[in-house]
């Protein structure tokens, strides 16, 4: 790193430079086709801060518990097309 070192041994940098550095060093992650199932939203049930989303993905039924905020940001409603992204034991809903 080419930043000057302070007398205390720190390398001060402004917030914009730090964001750029962290963005450049972030691992490049991808989602493979094998862990994605496209389907149709069957139901969306919200209760307080959480929501239950059910997708019909071919012969499979995928259910995910996500935040109400995520449902609102994705504007999910029955009949919409969405993708279930399976990660380990959790399921993300993407649109």
C-alpha cells in the first residue's frame, strides 16, 4: 500500500479511498446455475417484520422466510416470477 505512514504507524485514508479499496479487494462471488430455481410466487404472507414466500419451481415447492422489507423491495406478489437461490440450508428469493 502506497499510503504515508503516521508517526503512530497508521495509514490514514479518507472514506472514499477506503470504499474504493474495499470494493477492489472484495471477493468476486457468483451464483451458479445449479443452485437457482426459477418459479412462480404462489403466496406471500407477512407478519410483523418477517414474511413467508412460497414459490412453485416446476415440481418443487420452495418456501423461504425473509424480511418484510425484502418482500417490499422486491415487490413480490402471487403470480410474479422469482428465483429461489439455494445456499447451504437457506433459500434466498431474488427477482
